[in-house]
C-alpha cells in the first residue's frame, strides 16, 4: 500500500497493536517504518482500522525517531477520540482509560503549548 500526501514510500508495517471493541479484537493500529524524503524530512506512517474509525496518515520529524514519537502521540489522541472509545466500547488489556501509548503530556513543548492555551 502506498501512502497519501504525495509520498511514494510504501507502507512497511513495523509494529501493530490490537485494541478490543466490545471485547473483540476489531481495532487495529499499525505503525510503519520511518523514512526520509528527498528534502531530508523524515516521516512515519500509521494506519488505524476499526469498525467506525479509519485513518491512513503520516507524521513528520527532524529525524526518524522524532517522526516515530510524534506518531505515538497522535495515536494516543486518535484512540482516545475515536468513535469506538467515545461510545465506551474500546479497551486494551481490559483497560478503557489508557491504551498503552505515551501521552502528549510527556512532550514538554506540547505540554507548554496546551498550558498557554488553557487546556
């Protein structure tokens, strides 16, 4: 599968996480291998496929590690705001409050930006 956003990079699945919807493994999260484009910008692709929620996208960083970390923050937010979670149907290992991704609160720049915005 090729990525959108003008990328010619194939989606090479690096890691996956399966979340449950109503107790069944129906919410698949995949993170692809980070890659650099010709201009030196690094990207890390991700894909979410659930009964209602579906995304294929990528996030950028100054290097592969930052792109990967940014995707982990995005996935945390996407899982929390998914329709399946808003309906109270999404769990991971029996937990419905946390899906095992780092919170954006772990990033000092994001934390400070949210504080300035009053969130």
